[in-house]
C-alpha cells in the first residue's frame, strides 16, 4: 500500500475563481491536500473540508514559498492561475499540474509551464482554441470545460463573499448592514 499523495495547492489569490476551481478539482483528487492560503484565500480554502491543511504563506513571494518547501515534503503541486512560483517548483523538481482559468484573457500566453508541466489545462472560452492554434505549442494544454463546483446540497448559507480589488474582502449576511472596508488614499483625478 502506498502513502497518499501529498499535494501542495497554489491558487492565485487575486480572484475567487482560482480558489473555487481549485476546490472543484480537489473534490475529485485523492490524497492529502495542503493549500497555501493568505487573506481572501484563507476565507475560502482554509475553511473547506476538502483542504486537509492550510499553510499560511504569500503565494506572490517566492522566498515565502521556498521556506514552505524547505520545511515540508510534497509529491506534486497543483497550481491554478498563479505563475509566480512555477520556476521555483521546477527548480525543486516537483511535478507541476497547471490550470490556467484565464487563458482566454490577456496578451501573450507563451510561458515555460507548457513545456515542463506534467499536465496543463485551460478552460474553454471563446477564442481559446484559436489562440492555441496560433501559438503552435510543442505540448499544448488540454482544453477542458468550466471548472465550477456545484452548490452545497444543504442549500445556500445566506452569506455573500465580496472581493474588493483582490486585497480586501467582506462577508455579507442577508438582512444585516454590510461592513465594507473604507477606501484608503485619494481617488485618481482626471478620468471618470
């Protein structure tokens, strides 16, 4: 009998979609799931039972992730839409499974991950297949349907998670006045 797969999970912290996609994948992945969490992702990933351990670290800081890798052993890494630590994972010899949920968005998507990932996936959106053809990658990613976790069977909680510019978040309870963080700084002048 083999020991369970120790999977490090690294999701982009700037959007709910990455965390949600990660959880949808983990629902169907055997092993011990250790998720890197910080700020918004701690609210989403740190409280979900499919995540067996939450490791607090800034996934945008390669030194912080290197410290986690120095202290722990992982068999592989599942990365959702966060390219910040890919070179580190490759340098450490960790097998990488990469999911780009925003492949359809933005400029050039030519990244080394397409060549070194064990498996790479992109979500199907208009223009994705055409983009892949024009990129002519040696190892193109697999195009998959939407990675969406179904709602829980027990129904809705009445709570809404609001992400404000990827940095601050608030959980709103139905029937209560929402608490929204006050903006810092001054609004930009000139453009409206």
